[in-house]
């Protein structure tokens, strides 16, 4: 509250009223003085509340910057412009151990949902969310990247670290996790990474992650050339064979054979109705995969699609 406005409010009470309030009062005169004093206090309280309401909820952001300021530090958040979002940027000091400031992009969607995207140059993964996590994070991997979904009482965030670029990322919002996941998948793709994996030309892409058989499963469903597919991934500490089937399908498959997806042991199933699934296991990082469809599909197409979607976590030696 500005001092001049506060002084004006405090001096707006007549001194004569204060002097009269010190005089002995009896009867109706006492009641009258009580009413006057009460009214004066109410005016002071209401005026104070009005002035407080006029103040912004937070101090003005003195760190507001433009896209070129982020680009000067080699941040890629300006790539988010022109993708149905309105974007505001900021740079913040993030401790003496970080020579480069933390970059932030505040995205507002056409339906007025707000997402905060942060990035920090750092030599190791670190928490830049600013949130207190109240549940165990869901952790999953795509290729060399590890994603984390963390939730608090009223908000949630997704984070990942790029060791190649030495950049830590975080996307947070006051929304449910399914909405955050779907929007985050789009944001991650714009920034040049992959979370929701689908083939070129796919439509109706829906992304989600959840617990299944004690594992964190990430799933991307999509339609490609009129066929609906469901692609799943999960990390596991159990590297034994036979490996876990995370497809979740209850369909009956009459035809089954062993095969490989690149170098990974795999099994492919085809039903008499035409539906199919393929499951495979990348043993070294401990990553399980499945690709299923209830539509009619040729075994060769199912295997080819699996190889296209498979992003190895390590080079094939």
C-alpha cells in the first residue's frame, strides 16, 4: 500500500470525533457516541480493504523479457510461439551455482488455461518446479529421456532432463493430470522431444500414463490409415524371460509366434477376427513395449509399425 494513500485514509477521521469520544457519556448520548465510533472504524476497515483489493496479488514481474532475451542464452522456449498459445517470458536468477538464469514461458490456451514451461541450463537433473510434491512421482522413459509426473493437492507438473543439451525442463498447471499430459505431449513435441509417439500422418492422438501391474505405463493411441492402434511402454527392474505383457488386451489370439523388433525379443499374436498385438522387451534398459489393434491388420504391418515406433534407449551394438 502506498504511504500517501494510507496517510490520506488515516487522516480522514475527524479529530473532533476523537476528542469527543474521550468525554464521559451517559444514556442516549453514550449510545450516539458508540454508533459514531463504530461507523468510523467500519469506514477505516472498508477503506483499507478497498486499497488492498486495488493492489496486485503479486508484485509486478520485474523480470519480464522478450523472446530475443531467451535466445541470447540459447533457450528454445521461443519455439512455443505461434502454436495457438499466447506466450509471456521471464528470466530469473536461480542461485549462485547456476551461471545462466532460469527461463520461463507462461502459455495461455484459447480456452484460457495457463501452463508454465520452465527451462534451466544445468549439468544434472534438478527440480525447478517450485512445487511441494505430495505423492510418489510416476516415472517413465522414451528413448534416452526420463519423464516424471508429480502432483500436489491442486496442481501437477511433468519434468525431464536432456543430458545432450544439459537442459532441465518442467511443465506445470493447475489442472487434472490427463489434461496436463495431453497438452504437455504437444509442448514436448514443439520443443523437439517426444513423449507421445505416433507415426507420420497419424490422427486422433491421445496420450496418457497410469499404473498397471505395479508399473508406470505410458500409452499413445492413434489412428493411422483407418486403423486404430494403442502403443504402450513401461520400465521394469525384472529382466527375466518370459517378460511381462503390458498390452492390457483381453482378446483371444489363436496365432502366436516368436520374433524380434530390431534386436529385442518379441512375440506377435494375430486373432481369427483380424486383430493383433505385438509385445517386445529391450532387456538392457529394462523397457517393455506393446502395440495392439482390434482392427484387421496383417502381421507384417504390425511388425513394421512396431519397429517404426521403437526408439531405443541405447545404440545397437
